[in-house]
C-alpha cells in the first residue's frame, strides 16, 4: 500500500485495496498478536496532491476479531467508516520531546517520495475499536472463583455477598426509633 507521491496526477488517484489477513502484524506488540486479527479489510480512497501536500479521503470496511473483555470469547466486530488525512512532508527532523500544538493534530507527516498507507489504515481501524470490547451488553463474564463462563450457565461456586472487610457489619443490629 505504498504510493509514490510524485506520481499522483493533478486530478488525483482512486485506489482500492483488499488487504490480506495478517497485513497489520508488524504494528502489533508480541502479546497482542493472539488477541487481534483483521481477517477482512477493504480500503477505497482518493489521493490528491497540491505541491507536496497530500490529501487522502476514503472509506474502510473491515472485520475485527478480538476477545470479549469479560468472558474471553471470540468477538467479530464490523468496522465501517470514512477517514480524511492531510499529509505534509517533514522538512527537518522531528524532535521526540517537541510538543505538538492543537493545529498540528489535524495533519500527518511523511518522509521521502514514497508514502506507506498501512500505518494510517491500521491507526484508523484501532481508533474505531471500543476500549472495552464485549460479546454482548449483558455479558456475565467469568466466575471469579472457578473461571467458568457464566454466559453458558451458572456454576456451583458460592456467591459472595460483599466485601470481606465489611463482613462484621452483616450481623450488626441497629435499634429502630
């Protein structure tokens, strides 16, 4: 998904990518590769250029496979959204400790003549995934004692009625007035 910026005509360029499963693996940490997958990703976009400034507008249709935060079952999330980027060339090296201004957040940067869209697409998909993924809103999760999936049925573990630190208060009798 690389584009030579100098080869983008004045009228722009319409692109379509049907990305193969695993295209994003290089962006993941080792411990994330087992819990995140994009089995289907289709990107359509229009790339245009004015001088060295590159404008990208498009749509991403993807399926995200991950796990439920409560019961650890597999979840498939359809992710469909539009995106827009304005990319500017890096004129000088960016310092790691340099703070960005608010107006800088509307732009991305590229180096050289070749623009790789993969990191941009990965970033956009990750921004669409909820912080807490659930298989369904009413997910009961796992039993904290035996680890059974409570969505499949109740387990035989005794149900704790509260915090052990307050167990003494259960027997407290308050006189009525």
